[in-house]
C-alpha cells in the first residue's frame, strides 16, 4: 500500500499509480540481488517506486504535450481532481470548491522538487527521514522544502484573496 501511495503522490491518478506500483514491484524483484541493506527494505522499495512514478509522469507529460499542445493551467489535465469538497450548504460548498481550486493551482505552480516533497509529507504515510532516503536528499533539506512549499502556497492563497482562511 505504501508503494501505491508514493506513486499516487507523484501521479495523482489511480490507474497510473497502480501501473507504476506494479512496475516498481517487478523492478524490485529483478534487482533483489542489488539490495545492500544500507537502508531498510521498505525505503529501498519506496525509492524504486518513486523513481518509477517520476519516470511515468515525465513520459505522460511528454505524450500529453505532443497530443494536445501547451495549454493554460485551467485547460490542462486536472492533476488533483480526486480531492473531494464537502459542505452542508451550496454556498459553503462553492466557497470550499474555490479554495480547493486555489490550493490546487498553488501546489501545481510549485517547482517539482517542492511539490513532490509537500505531497509526500502531507500524505502522512512517510516520515521526513523516509522521504529523504527515497529521494536521496538529507532530512534537513526535506524539512526545508516542505516548509518552503507551505510558505509559497500560503502566499499564493493570500494573493488570490483567501486571506481570512490562510491567516
């Protein structure tokens, strides 16, 4: 399940994440003799899953750009379409939907390094140490990237008029 969640954090598509997770398990099986034990088996497997998902995302992005051409963010694929809004009244639901779109746009505008680390950390499935091991980056760098990503998202939301929610 952790392998699927890591792939889902990168791809944000159920079908693509399942494919990437399956490919990660196959790759891990093929490379089982290369496991040195420098990290835990889980971390080693998650690193493979992460790399498979990143490669899949790059491939899908290239295919999408070739087929559709470059479009504005509002017309592009909805990378976070599965985030559900809830609200007891239509007004609250509409307000929540606006905020959700604002958050989605703010996260999508982040650099891939910041976006990926933020999504992994926010999933609650991985510690900063595990994320660092998966990405081959020191834990301190992971903490800084998460903090920086949150700061940028918050600034973007303020700029977009969500002051009362962000403060």
